[in-house]
C-alpha cells in the first residue's frame, strides 16, 4: 500500500518514493509524459493520503478482530484437547 501519495503538476498521484525515483531518471511524468521541471513540483495529495490512512486503520481493526478470533478459537481447542488427555 502506498505510504505517502504525491501529485505532479499534471494532476496524477504516485507513491512519493516511486515518483521521486522516476524523476531522478527522467523529468517526465511516468504516466502522461508531462514535463516535471523539478522535484519541488511534487505536492502532497491530502485527499488520497487521508483515504490511505483510513484504509490502514480499517485493515488494522480487521486484523485485530481476526487475531482475537483465532486466539479465542485456538484457546478453546487447546482446552478440549487437554480435557481429552
């Protein structure tokens, strides 16, 4: 998942590391070929970054619930197994 989304002057968004690396090799947008004169012409995409943050939070909540569910199930199975011994 993208860590930090940045936007070029042409309006396209990329992962910061990806677009930075691409612009080191070529001063054009990798998608539309628009000339990006300077790395300073990259701007944080606050909307996309907010969506990324919310998605990460949802993912963590689901992972927590799943981990808790699996732990509860495994604990219950372990008790049943011990009772059989």
